[in-house]
């Protein structure tokens, strides 16, 4: 799986967890300063990927605690 496919997969997971597109854009903006993911460096892809994974873990924990 290449970087863009990985990000698309993580984005789908976030959407499935209830995040909206504008919230995902904010994750990108906080992580690397832009919402445009095409043409980022390998380091920037890794930063975005790690940030998205952290949000997925957080949302999953929150949902598992909801009665």
C-alpha cells in the first residue's frame, strides 16, 4: 500500500468513526500545515499517518466506553 492509499484507508476509518471531512482537514492542517496531501514529503506522510492513527485510537476508545 502506497502513502496515498494508506491515508485514504485511514480517512475512511475516521469517517466510519464519525469524523467529518472538515475535521479530517484540520488533522492534516495541524500535522503538516496544509490540507493538500498530494506532493508531501515522506516525513510529512508519516506525520499525517501517525496523527490519523492517534485520532482513530482515541475515537475507538471513546466509542467503546459509550453505554
